[in-house]
């Protein structure tokens, strides 16, 4: 890293005003295809009320077959009289199935016709002890809905990867780590590379939803595992162990004798199976573990596997809430934690209320650094915008709201941490990217 401006943890404007540069600027957690898909699709980030819903200009690119698909709603932004219910969508869109993903990608909002097509019209979401036929699906049921959409064509995948590439490069990111790869994405990316159109360094992790789907993901990964190219590096397998704070599905402990809340999406038996098969072929495993209880359970299971003589690289994704005792358990393992400080900016308005006394365990970048557990920073694009300055802002401001201050330069955690990347320097001045140097 090279900087012409000085860094202080208590004055964000230094980065906004000064010039600085970063070698191999890295976004360590993105969804490459989804970033391009949202850029071309229906973005619901500013949705506030039913009038805005009615005013949506329906475009051909918003549809997957006959399904209307949108992304980005957040009920925390809704007007008080705007009801998050399938009846709302039924009034506005009665003639075709609708599925809208929440901003965190862990819930979806459907109309009745969509629920009928999925065979879920009688699905009742258990929420706070009451049966609620709201049309809101979470986690596995949400993914069933998303996976039911007609798949993108090869040319559509190529177009979206190119659009996303321009988004990342426009922010100075020359190295990204994709968390939702599969064979079709790999084929499209290889085509771009062969045509000289791929300009980023991309790590790929093949995602799976359950144990059966893991066999498919593992087979696809093994077919390309040794096919490392100048721009593409297959790394391993990705899975979701719990959910998100925004959807209420993060697995959180509530103290001794108080139990846990949230959802665990993999059984211990199935996760151990995946760890063994993934590490046995020398691949990395990346596990979405957001709540403190999720992280603790994953780390303990990895220690059990390692104690039997099999070890490998474990990437923990998000780690938004983390107990100190879990950090100590991490130390014998080959762990890297991938954090997204920008999530603090989105969650700050309700974070303390949701976590209560656990707020001291949230966003543990400084505690992990002090424990010498390797960390990297990313954006989770398109969940959050791929924007270096949003992470810098979150780190600078969060220390005043109970998050331990990061006492070193955060730019070091946005540098590509390996030796196999492209040589690049991203230069910034006055809060904007000015140039990328390619070596």
C-alpha cells in the first residue's frame, strides 16, 4: 500500500480529502452475477409505499419468463401504513407471479399467484408464535422460490458479469472473491477471459444449499479445480450455516440458560460430512456464519474434524457477532474471517435494539486483529454497494456507538492477501477513484 495522506481513526475526512493508493484493491465477498443482475433489473431499495409500488414501470428485463423479479426491499424504510403482505402485491400485480428478494438476500415477498405456482399457497410462516400467511418466505423456502425462477441464458450471464465488472472497476476493485459460482458462471467467465474481456482477478467459490446440492457443487468444482488461469482461481465450496440479522434468522445465543434464536440451516452431521469431503481434495470451505452461536458451532465442528487428522482452510463469512471465547477456539485452525464493515451503516438504526447487551460482540474486526486471526474486508455486493469509502466510514464512525475502534490502517484489509493476483495500483483523490495502474 502507498499513501500520500495520513490516516487517523477518528477523522474520516482524511480519506475523503487526501490522495492515497492501494495495491491490488480487494473486495473479499461479492456476488458477481447478482451484482450485474441487480444493475439491469428491478431495484426496490427506495421502496416506501404502495403508490411507489404501483408506479413501477414494468420492463421486459425485470421478468424471468412470466415471473416479475425484484431485489432490495427493506421494511425498515417502509411508511407505517405500508403492509408487507402478499395481499399488497395481489392488489398491485394480480396477473402474474411476483417474487421480491429482501435487501439481505435471506427473505422474499411473494404474491398469492407465486405461492400457488410454488405449491406454497398454504405455507404458513411461524413468526413469534403465531401462524401468519403473509407471503414472506425465509431462508430455505426463500431459496426454493429463487431457484424456481427460469434460469438466465448463457448470453444473459455474460452480459451481467460484464456489467458487474465495470461496477467493481469503477470503484477501483481489481480483485474480487465471488461467493455464488457454479459451472455456468465458470463457463461464462472463461469465455470472457478467452475473448480478452475479463479485466479483474476473480476467486470463485461454488455454492450449495444442502447436502444433496453439495454433491453437485463439489463435482462442478473438481472439474475446474486445477484449471487456474491468469484471471480465474477456483477456491472451494460455499454454504450458509445461518441467516441474517435483518431477516431475524441469524443464530444468536441469548446467554446461559436462555437458549438461542434464529435458524441453523445445516445439521452438524451434514456439515462434518462437507468439511471432510471438501478438505480431503485440498479445497477451501467458506461458511456463512453471522451470529455468535453460528460461528461458535462451526468453529467447534471444525476443531473436531481437525482433531481427527484432517484440516484445511476455513473462511468464515460475515462474523457480525462473535464471542471472545470463540476467538480463542479459532487459533489452532487455518481461519480467515471476511467482514463487511458497511453492514454496520445499514444496521446501525436498529442494531442496539436487536442485539441489546450483545452489541459489544458485534463487528469484531479489532478483537480478531488483536488475536492475530487473519481478516479481509469486502462489501457483500449487491447487498451493499461495492464502495471502499463506505467501509472506511463505518470503521471511523462505529467506534462512537460501542464498536471497538480499529487501531491500524483499514486499507491493509482491502489488499489481496495472496501471491497469485494481478499487479495493480488503484489511486484515489478527493474521495474518488482517479486511475488504475496495471502491471
